[in-house]
């Protein structure tokens, strides 16, 4: 029997690679689009038929009629935020209830998880992670400590289970002397969200996906966050709380490793990071401000300034290794159009020690750069690879050689048409 494959589309540095646009180009090739990790900490901006949407928990295949979208078991979901996100799409005319299935095994983010997120951050003092405040860490912690509530719980005796867990949280908050909050309104919306979620197929999505694969259907696993925010392989403890790498596709959807096909790794032609944590390539000067300004580098979920810097090959190579990336996609190349020189971080250095492999602790390392000539050309009007200026071709070749991975798509602007496929 012909069998389908699961391809993964992953942000492979610190997230925010502008994946939304690529997903939009990719989704027509797939029958199923599935999210496997994370939750409303993500913010995927998608422009569809001239309208802008920010998807947080809902997969990007939602705009295509006839495509099945799945929120997998590896995800965490906040019913109130899900309701707001889904209703906006419904109001825009998309019939979600036919296209979106939610795993009964995905974990629920309670309003008190969000308060706990704030309380734990406050308790960390100077070592704050700079979370999105969406309750991600407390929810995944509770999943691991086997005290969480899952989507399937809303189908049976839910009020009692909810009260029990909420009271446990309130006790923890009281023990932490974190009592200055009022969740009354938020809780009301959250409970409405729970009711709203009942209208969706809450299913055993791992069985659905495996049946689809057995029928020869193809699945796109849509990543969230990035490899350097992975709970195991990121810059711990300044990370998110799920496995954002390709390994997370298997656990977060319930599919076997031999079902994985291509792994597309998305990165920007430069680097950004939101939140706290080591970032050796960070630029604190005008160049960093210029990249932020031209690249509109402000967080989609929190609106925070993103920290900006040059491309980090140490991080990129590490990400390619742990994900098994088979093809690279370079986004936002046009942001570098006006720079005379383009720098690339090729190593980290600390106390006279130079490393080219990602160190265990990325704190305190300085970036070592190589300089390449800028292309000083407006890329935004280009439509084909043969029009690329030579310095851009050289930049691409340099990255491909260093990473031993082909760059098969280069993005030169926000529009779908500004996505240029290269010959492999
Ligand atoms: P949390 O996922 O809200 O717990 O946040 C943990 C860290 O991951 C913080 O530094 C966040 O800024 C970062 N983070 C979480 N989600 C995203 C994302 O979608 N893009 C970029 N950074 C993110």
C-alpha cells in the first residue's frame, strides 16, 4: 500500500522566522496540517486573500476548504484564547468546525496557569525567562507531574475536575504570597471557551493522522517557536517548555520516526530573539536598530522589541543537526538590502577559547565574525533566482557550504509572490 509522509516545517533558530508566508505556499501540497507543540505563545501572521490573521493555536491550513487541520496531543490549549482566535476566523467566513480537530490528549491551560506563569517569573528576579505570560511553563510542568487536565476531560465531569485543579493552584499562589490578582472575568470567558470547544471534534488525533497516512495522504507538521527555544536543546533555562524540534513531531502527533519525510528548516538571513537569555550575536548599536526597523522585528504575541543580530552559523548548524534538516528556507533576505557589509558569526569565543560547536552554556560567549560584501540591491522586485545579484548568490553559497544543506527557497519580501524557489 502506498503510504503518506509527514513533512515538518520548523523554525530552526529562535522562532519568528516569518513562517506564516511559507506555510501558505506549502499547505496546498498537503491533505493534513498539524500543530505538534506549543500553544498560544506562538503568533503566526498570515495574510490570506488580503486579510491579516495572527494564528496562535490553529494550524495554518485552516484557510483551505477540504483540508484537515489538527491540534495535536503535544500542544497546550487555552480555551478562551482559542475561542477568540477561532471566532475571528469564523467571522471572516471560514468554517472551522468542519476542518479542525483537537486532540483529546492536548493539555488545557487554565487561567490560574497564567497567574502561576507570572508568579514564577516574578520569583525569578533578575533571571526571568521573559515568557509570553500564556501559562505555557506551568501547564507543561503539570503535564510532566501528571496533575494536568486534558482536552478530553471537558467531556466528563469537568466542573469538579476544574475546581479541584484551580484550588490547588490558588493554594500554591497563596504559599508564594502572590495574591494580587483577580481572574473572575477571565475565568468566565475561559469557561465559555470550554463550552465553545465542545462544538469541535475532540478526537484521538494520533489515530486519525495514522489512518490518513495509511491512505497515502500527506501531512505537514507545522512547528512553533524555534530550536534554540526547545526544552532540551535550546538555551536552557531561557527556553519554552516543549520539544520544538523534529523529534517533537513524533511525540506531539503520535507518529513513528519512519513516517517523517522532508524536514524544512526556516531561518532568517539574520538573527532575532525575543525574551531573555544568551544571544551572542546581539547588536546593541545602530545596525541592530536598523535591522529591527527594516525587518519590523516586534513580537506578534507580546509586541516586544525583538533583539537583533547577524546570522549565527553556530546556532544554525546545531539546529540543522538536531532536526535533521533536509532543506533550508531563507526568509527576509531583503531586510539586508542596504548593508555594505554582511557579517556572519562563525564561532563563539570566551576567555581565549574558541568553539564552533554549540556550547552547553551559551552565556558570556562573544561572536566571531566573517564579513561578506552586501548586495546593495533592492531584492523585493525579483521573481527568479537568475536575477539574484552576485553577492547574494555568494551569501547563499557560503551558508550552503558551511551547513552542507541546500537552501531551496529564498524569500525577498512579505508577499507570497516574493518567495523564490531555487533548483536543488
Ligand atoms: P513561553 O513559551 O511563553 O514560556 O516563553 C519562553 C521563552 O520562549 C521566552 O523567551 C519567549 O519570548 C519565547 N517564545 C515563546 N514563544 C515564542 C514564539 O512563538 N516566538 C519567539 N519566541 C517565543
